[in-house]
């Protein structure tokens, strides 16, 4: 039976380093997308919110139109009653009846004045809301144009990087199978705990290329010999 070849520390280090290179490239691809997915989502929410506002404003206009119609009906009804009371005044039998009808006429005139005042206020409100609608439509057009641009930008990036990312993720899985479970778990733990995702790094100017902690000369010699895996967690 053939004896299973023992994997050297240097081979373990090479496998870890290659895995780090692959995973770092995947990180770069994700960083290229950056905040674009979130930007697209935020823009979509903003456009939806603006359209909801437009719907409400148009609903307000419809309600104001109904209110104006109602006030116009009140005016027409008041005119009809004034005409009626004026005609009745011609046939009264005493001053008390005449004065009573005069008060009814005055009341209807006040009703007309109040309705006309409300109509003027409603018309002012209509102009104000139309101005807001115009501004909101401009904002919607501008945001939708920006959204279209951002979506196209995101789709271009996804199209450019999709194949490479899928290939690299497959390679990452292949290299993970070459690394013993204990080392792989430590690698993933370190990657998840650092912002730059670097778990396997070079020595740069006497310090770790990931954490930048100074490494003692003796430890540097041990690392250079590639006979021992050193962690600086």
C-alpha cells in the first residue's frame, strides 16, 4: 500500500497564500461594485416615494375640485333662495314677515360670500399644489434618469465580472479542500475579523503586512525558513 505523502509546512503556506490571492481578487470585484447596489436600491425607494407623493397631490387636487363644486352648488342654492324670499316679500301681510324674509336673504348672502371666499382659497391652494407637482415631477425625472444610469453602470460591472467571479469562487473552493480544517478555520476567522480581508500576508519593513505589528527579527527568520506558520492575532 502506497504511503500517503506528507504535506510540508511550505506547501501549506503556499496553498494558504494562493487561497488568499484568490479571495482578495473576489474582494476587489465586490469592491468595484462597491455601494452601487445600495445606491440603486436607495434611488428606487426615492423614486417610489416621489411617485407616491405625486399620487397624493393629484388626489388632493381632485378633492379640492370637489370642494369647489360643492361651494358653487351652495352659491346657486343661495341665489335661488334669495330669489324665492324676494318674491315672497312682495306678498307679505305685515312688517314682521317682511323682516323675517329679509333676515333669510341676508343669511343666504352671507352663505354666498363665505362660499366665494372658500373658492378663492381653494384656487390659491390649487396653484400651490400644481407648483409642488411640477417641482416633484422634475425631481422624479432627474432621479429616474440617475437611476437608469446607475442601473446600467451596475449591470455593466456585473456582466464584466460575473464570469471571473464565478471562476474564482470555484478555485477558492478547490484550494480550501487542499488545506487542513484547523488552518482553514483559522484563515476564515482572521479574514472575517479584519476589514481588509487579509489573513495571509507578507512581511513589509519588519512588520506584518496585514496588522502592521512589528515582528521580532528571530520570528522573521523562522517565517523566512517556511518551516513554521506564525499568527499575529
